[in-house]
C-alpha cells in the first residue's frame, strides 16, 4: 500500500466521526503521491521542483496516473504547483478507487433502496495496515494526516529533507486554502448584509 492510499483510508475512516474538508485532504493526497513517487524512484526533488526519472509502473493505478501527469520538460513543476494541479478533486478519485478495488461499500437504505448512503470502509487487510501505520505514529503519515485535518499535530521528528520540503509546502497550501475560504465567507457576508440593508 502507498502512503497516499493509507491516507485516503484514514480520511474516509475519520469522516464518519467528524467532517473532513475535501480540499485539505486532496492537497495532502497530492503531497503523499509525491513522497510515494520519490520512494519508488520515479521522481527526485531539486530544491522544491519535481524532477521526473524514467517512468516505470509502480503497481498502483492512481500513483501510475500521477507519474504520467508529471511535467517532463524543464523548467520542472514546483511542488506547490503540483499540489494545486494534481490535488483538484483528488480525494474523490481516491474514494472511487477504494470502491473499485472493494475496500469500501455504499450501504443501501431500506426505504429508498436506489439511494446510496455515504461510502464506508469494509474490514480489510488494507484498512488494518493503514490503522497500524497511524497507531505506530509513522512521522510522514502522521504529518500528512494532521495537514489534512484528520489527526493531531505529531511530535516533531526528523523525516528527511525531501519529506520536510513537501510537508512544508503542503502546510502552506492548506493555510492558503483556508485564507481563501475566509475571504470568500467575508465577501459573501458583506454581500448578504448589503441586500438586507444592514
């Protein structure tokens, strides 16, 4: 299993207990994909730019899709640009993929059998492995989970230069996303007040 898939499993598992923001999860998943691709030898980081190596299958459909989406000409894409481009709708892609490979199900309601409820995880070795990684406090997975809003901020632990770079960039991206949300909320409130004559 990849860090990205484990993160998607943890996000889906947490979503049953409390709301999880899909934008934050998508950015964290895109960051996890970069780290998985580095681990697979498919990319390297030069500063904060993603330098692709020879493309070889990773054995994971979404990770192979991510590798195929890399910018392969100089100047290479920055990690930040990758997060925003690749992250768009990525949490939904992972939920769909988890369902496709049988790790989730959509329980049917008795009153409306054609209407499906939210996606839920099935008991599986993949789910147990993700939970074991989380329980073990694996630093990169814990940091990504915290960034996605599905875990507590982990204790500071050395994770290597590449992971440190990616985690810093995704942390900044999540803060930027929150700032945009707040700005839109303020603008919408001001517009509503204008219409109400307040």
